[in-house]
C-alpha cells in the first residue's frame, strides 16, 4: 500500500499522466518547464522565513503540500521571502509557479 501511495504522490507532483493511461509523455516539455536559476534557502528551515530566488525574480505563486498530498498553504509573492511560521515541523512539498513555468521541491521545516 505504501508503494502505491508513493507512486501516486510522485505522479501528482510531477504532473505525470495516469499510470493506467497508455499515452506517451513528451519529456522535452517536462524538462523545459523548470524555473531557471531557482534557489530555495535555508532548507531545512529553522526560523519562519524562506527565500525563493530565480534568475528573473518575477512574481510567484507558491503552494505547499503535506506528504499526503493535501494542499495546506497557498500564497502569491512579489518579493523573495515567504513567511512559513504557521507550518509545523515536518517534510513538505513546495510547488513554485513563475510566469508559465513551475518547479517542485522538498521543504524540511524543523
């Protein structure tokens, strides 16, 4: 059961097609849709702020998911800093969208 949950989460966060679907995947689209120069620090987080920088530093939409895939936080930011003081210690999935590009990273809060 744990393996199925892990595969499901990976498919959800990487926007992969349904496992039972026989469609082909265009990997060039997936590779080119990452955000150039993305940096998230500090990670692991010990205080209540993280900094998200990119090459172009455009406005970003941030979504944070728990390990079960439930969205627990969403925000739009114009600056580089994001206040995450309401998050409990744990492991999260951070989804960043800038312009039409997106990236997913692991976030550890201590």
